[in-house]
C-alpha cells in the first residue's frame, strides 16, 4: 500500500517522465508501482526493457541513480 509522502511519489514520477522518451525509443518503459512509508520505491519495468541485458545499466546507473540523487528520502529502489 502506498502510504509515502505524495511529494516523493511526485518527484519519482517526474524523473520517470524525464527518462521515458529514451526508454520508449527502445520500445521499453517503466512506471511507478509503489512507494512505501519506508521510502522504498518499486518500479515496474515494461516492454523491451523487461529482460533486456542492458536494463541493469539503464535502470541501475541511470534511472535509480537519478532517483537517489534527486530524492534523498528514497531508501531502496526495487524492480518488478
């Protein structure tokens, strides 16, 4: 259940909107599945990004890094 601050959710959503054109250019996408009250974020990986060997780099060194830098309240980022 999403009980986290709406501000955290909004900040993560804004980051996803920023990177979404690049993800879609490769027929992939990501959406915010959950933000819990512990600051844990779960992203749902979609399209061609799901199962792609490069997705670890794209999400770990790209998306997750941006989230952690811009939203210090985020504790962990999980993928599903």
